[in-house]
């Protein structure tokens, strides 16, 4: 282990501690049962409504020679010992010799698991683990220090140039910068750039922290927020673009053609990125992130173009004036409500073959493996039939926790509510184009944030698993759309107030990243496994080293964005 922050002795009681990966610990198991054999089953607290799964056959050893086992301890573990093999998963109606409930264990720890001759069992800490949160804190502090050094270097460089060259038209440059900022809302670029930076960070592994990576099925982790926020901010920009083109005299037909062509380019680039490990057409994944961008942009963009009004008069009535942005979007609102009704009707009204009606679970061993082949219910079945089993994503997050089958989290059916997600961004953009006063914008955005947050909370009953419609990124559930859109409204409101209203922050460096988001997305996907972006030193088995690699990769792409902005190069589809 190459990190002093997560340092542990290389050898502990003849155990090679450097062979442990992040979130792993050693279990030294000793059994003195008279039966001769015992069967160890475990259950992670992360796995909801799951049975205990068999992990080890333990031989009785009166000579106290221990068997050693590695287990992932990122979440609390429960243990059961059976006298006989009860199958891959332990049924609830089979009694166990002993049970140990939800033990919180630490990374790089060593634990003695003893099974006594009378059938009792216990876990004793032989070597305490490490505090993995210190790695996160240290990398955050390191990032702050490096940023301060970077800003001081730039400041010193500019002062040196200013002193050597005399006045370099600083006042003129400042006025030009202000002019540019007035023409373009910096908060929109900063929002997009912040989401892009987070996407690069989580796609680089997120330091191996479970709460940064995608949720296995239901729930909301940091990585699950990135994609919907990116779709949402794309929707925010649609009213600006279409209004600008209409004001220049472009016909709606020509605008729709441009939208179609841009959508096709996004879809094709996404398919090409899916072939990054080799274009094997017989099992090439068809859908993906950019593909869903393309489909949702096409539908929302064309709808908004068709129903956009080139000229309108703001009503004098205070009531109608307050909701005028919704009045302008009434036809599109009807379309979005229709999509929600269709999506919910199919999801909860139909059933996939061999699955319960309205099933939205991960299949596999979920609910004691009652429906092992039903991942995603009718949603997964529709994608499977349309796309084909070999052309959907083969490694969903649920596979590693629930032993589920293939499922595409960016499949076709989920596009219905993805379109609604983008449309919430259109509402935000329409508020911008309709209302001039910043107070009117902020009030409306915060109102949408509160309403959507409450609606999302009601649908999931403010819980992870037991709600009517749980928050689920894989299924792109309605509660997921509401909650993530609520977060997006709230975050943009804060950034808009700080950057564009108060002008307390320019959005640097996220605004510069947002100006070339497509380059950063494609670039970090293509060059992810190449130097200088990706590297390994030794086993890379600590959160600290994984975080350093993520920080390095993310910082390089921020630097590339700053360079492109410096040479005034911007690329859009």
C-alpha cells in the first residue's frame, strides 16, 4: 500500500496486507465444530431484500489452523453459519447455527471469526482497520493548496508582464471581458462545466468510494446526479438557440433540420465511442449517453420549435403575467404530461413474461430471488426485444450486487422520461427569455425546485426502497426526474445569483470547461486508458492513490479546457 494515509503493516501474522484491495479486510476463520464442516453465508447491508449468499465451506480444525478469507467491508455485513449446504442462497425457513447481525468493519482490518463446538460464533478484531475518510480530506486539502499556488503563479506572471511591458491595456481588457460576460450568461457555462468536471471525476473511478459511484439499483449517489443535470442544462439552452434563430429570420423547417442533423451526429458519435474496445458488430452496444442526448434533443428541440411564438405581448394582468412562461409552453406541457402517463401506464400496467405486473426490481437475488430474470420488469423486456440481448449493456451496476442479468441503463424506453427531464430545462430557459428581472427568475426557479423536490419525495416516500416509485437512475424513474431536476434548478439558481447577479465569482474554471463540454466528454472517453491521463503505480489499492489518479485526470482536462479558451477555440456539434 503506497499511501501513508492508509498505511498498514505490510505483513500481519503471516498475512500479506498489500494483497488487499480498497474496502477489503481479512477474516481468519477457525472452526471447532464436531460436525466437521460448516457453511458461511454473508449478507451486505447494501443488498436490499436479499438472501444470505454462500461464500465459504469451512472445515473443522481442532488444531486451530485458520482459514483466511477476503471480504468487502464497504457496507455493514451480517453472517450466518449453517451445518449443511442450503444452496447458493439461504432460504429464510432454514435455521442457522449462529447469526451475527450487521457488523461495521473497516478497510485493511484483520478479524478473527471463531465457530465454537457448541455452535456459537463470534468476531474479534485482531487488527483495527484504517479511516478511509482521511484520504478524501487530504486530497481535498491538496486540491485547495494546488489551486491557490496556481492562482498565485498566474497573478505573479501578470504582474511581471505588466511591470516589464508597462500598461497592457488592462482597463480595455477588463471592459471587453465584461462585455463578453454581459452577452453570455456565465452561470450557464459554469453549471455545464461543473457537471462535466464531475462526470470526468466519477468516470475516473471516484477514488473507489461507494457513495460516489452509481447506485446499484434504487437510490441516489453522486454519479447518478451528473447525467440528468447535463440533460437538463441542454434543455435550458434550447429556448435561447431557437429564439435567436427565429429572430434572424430562419424558418422553423430549417431549424428542425439543424436539430435533426445535430441529433444524428450525437447518436453516431455515441455509437462510435461504444466501439472503443473494438468494433465487434455482432455485440456492439447501440444505446449510450450521447445516444440518449441525441434522441431527447431531437424530440424536445423539434417540439419547442414547432410551438414557439415569434412574437408575443406580455399580459397586463398580474396573475397571467406571473405564469406567462407556462402559458407560452402549454402545448408542450400537454405533450410532456402525455409522455409521463404513457411511461407510467406501460411500466406499472404491463408485465414482462414470467414477471409480476409493475415489477421494477433488479431481478437476480432481489426479494429472495423470486424473479431472477426480471431485471427492470417491462422496461428491461422492451429494450431487450427491440435492441437484442447482445446489443444492450452487459455490466449493469445491479449485476455485481444482485447477480442480475444484462440491462441497459441508457436504453430506449427510458428516453420517454429523459425527454421530460430535458423539458424541465426548457422551462428554466423559457423563464430566462421571458422574465428580465433577476428576482423574477430566481423566485420561479426556486419554486420549481421546491415543488419538484416535494413531488419526488412523495413518490418515493422520502426513502430509498419502500416508496411508490423509488428513485432509480437505471429505470430513469419519475421520482428520479423530479429530484434531479429539483437539484438542477437549485444549483443553477445559486450559481446565477453568485456569478451573474452579484458578480462575486466569474465561474472560473468551470465556465471555461462548459464552453467545450463535447471535447472534454469525447476526449476523456477516448484517452481514458492512455498516458498522461491514466497511470498506475504499484497495486493502486488505497483510496488515496485512486483519488490522486482521479484528481490528476480531472485536472488535466480542466487545463485543456483553459488552454482552448485561451486560444479562443470552441467546438459544438
